[in-house]
């Protein structure tokens, strides 16, 4: 099939014969159905390329590797050459159609039918999920309210009481009576037992830690409100399979947390089923938010530098307690670098959005527009 014709070739192929043509229909949100045709003259060069590779690699009796006559190689490996030609023609045709029609697949093309003939060329029917198209709404100056991160006396008292409780000891009472827990006095001796010179030093440390925790919680809350605002300003459908994939990942993580917390496996299954709908809603939210943040990153030209990639590699190596070179091999083997780049880019974009929000302090201070014109 698709052998070169012995008839004289015209100066140019008939109009449209070598072209890849396509009819594309949107059968559902983020779902495209394609009918693609590749003319015979568009497949012949691919077949010639495949045949040349087979000849170069083939060893037949009486011939050195790569020296067997082309007709003999064609006869010996007819089916393999035919199959490889169709696979390459199919892949390249779909890639070409995606590029020319500005499709952005989020998963592989699914081939429903493939019909080939020497006279008509190749006709394909396929479906694919693509990125959603949506108008980017306002994303700068989103109003946020920042709660206070001040450490109150009550916060300090609770934290010191926990430390005091952790240092309690069992002491004997009257003969024959069970031992009782005795709390140590809150003084310099307690501080020294905890590794600090004085009670003041301990209290300074506790206050700093509490303040750090409050700021982290505060940032998480602000980011959650920011994400809610972005989702409210952008209404569009997302690819169902991406949602299913993300929902499955969240479900596995949830089940793992329950198991680590000591719940029996049977109870874990029941508990996961209770939260199935909630987990799917969270998955849809995360997928949608990811598309929004990616579009903003593109609009604001947020990029990831080589130094940032190296820095992330070192962090992962420290977390995994592995040599950075070994981690890099894992990233290379599993093709994880695109995910790493995407993760860093989204983190930088969220930081940019936070910096460009209109933040009002809870105490009633004036809004602070922390604007950064554009990230490098």
C-alpha cells in the first residue's frame, strides 16, 4: 500500500491531494470531534522515510546490514512498513490539525476509525479533549481583608500551658496511692528544661513561633478568598477527564490520610464514599483555577528561570533525602520537568496576584494597593 507509482509524475500534485484537510466539530464543552483526510501524495514521503529506515537497519541473508535491495526489504517487511507508515501519518496529521486550528489538547487523541487506500489516501476519525476557551476577566485589585496576626496574651497563655503540660511528671503520693501528675512552675527552670536560658527567652521564642503560624494561616486565608474571587469572575466548563483524574488523586490522598490516622480500611472506604461529591467539587475547582492562573501567567508574561528550576530541584532533593543528581535523573526519566515548571509558574502568578490585590487591614486601615507592574 502507498507504493510509489511507476507512472510519470506530474509537475505538481493535483490540487489538495497532498494536503491534510479536517472537519472539526465541538460535540461537548472542551470536546472536539475530528474527521481528517491525508491525500496519497501526503503519505508517500512518510512511507519512503520508513522504508529507508528499515533498509538501513535490516540484515538479510547474502547482504550486509543496510545493503539489502529496497524491493526485497519491501517484500520481507511489508506489513511492518505499512503499519509504521500509518502510525506516523496518523500522528503527524493530528498534530498538524491541532497546530493549524489552534487546538490545545489536554490528553491524547482517541482514534475511532482509520481507513486507508492507495488511491484515496488516509481518512481518520478521532476525538480529543482541549483546553477551555474563555474571556479573561478582571484579576488585579481584588479586594481582600487581612486579619490581624498580633499574638494576644490568651494565645501566649495557651501555648505556655501546653509546654508546661508536656513537662509534667508523675510523682509519688502517700504509700499505696497511685502517682499523680505534677505540673512544673512556669519559671526560669522550666525554660532551662526546654533549652532556653530564661523564661523571657522562652516567651520570646513562643511569641515568634505563634506570630509565624498566624501569618501563614493569614496568607492561606487570603489566597483562598482570592481564588474564590477568580472563580466567581470566570464562568466556563472544564475538561471532564481532567476533573476525573484530579478527583481520583484527591480521593487517594484523602484515603491515605485516614489510614495514617489509624482508621480501619473498611471504615476508610465508607468515609471516602461520604465525601465523593465534595472531592469532585474540589477537583473541578482546582482544575478550573489552574486554567485561570495559567492564562493570567501568559497575560503577565510570568516565566520560570533556570535558577528557580535548580532551586526547586535542591528542595525536592532535601525533602526526599536524596542526591540532587539522582533526583534529576528521576525527573528526566519520568518527564516531570514540565510539571515542575508549571508548578513554579503558578506559584509566582499567585504571588503576583496577591501583591496586586487591594488589601484592607481588619483594624480599618486604608487599602494598600501593593502593585507590581509586570513580572520579568
